[in-house]
């Protein structure tokens, strides 16, 4: 499946996978000459807080969102370390678009 802009609120309508090979996630050196041989992890932007929020409860003043992007990134990296301890990267490149790239 290819992301079509989403549907509904937040990322609820996004597909579970992203098509690899068409952008910075590509393993093809002609498409992605600088990072084709790096390990890649796609984390969809869904927290509406530029990956900076640390709320543990919903913000009723702001429509009920949790705004927990910082927590989500920390949890993702912790799970990656638990799942692939041998990976132990020496460099990490974070990339994104719009507010998800901040």
C-alpha cells in the first residue's frame, strides 16, 4: 500500500506499510546514493507536536490529543535497541517532511 494522504483523524487511516524503493528509504544506490546501505526505520508522524510532546494524558483544551511525540520517539528507539541490540548504530539520521521533519 502507498500512503494516499490519510483519512479520518490523525494517522488512523494510514496503511500499515510504506512502499520502499521510491525515496530516501530506497536500497538502490541510483535512487538513494548516500544512504542506500544504511538501516532504515519508517516512523509515521502522528502526534501533531513536532515529536516534542511529553503528555501522558489527553489535552482537552486542544481537542483531546495526547501530544506525546517525544515519548513516541523514545519508545521507538528503546524498542529498536531491545529488538536489535547488535545493530548499535554509531550514526543516526532523522528525516521527515513538514512538521514530521522538525
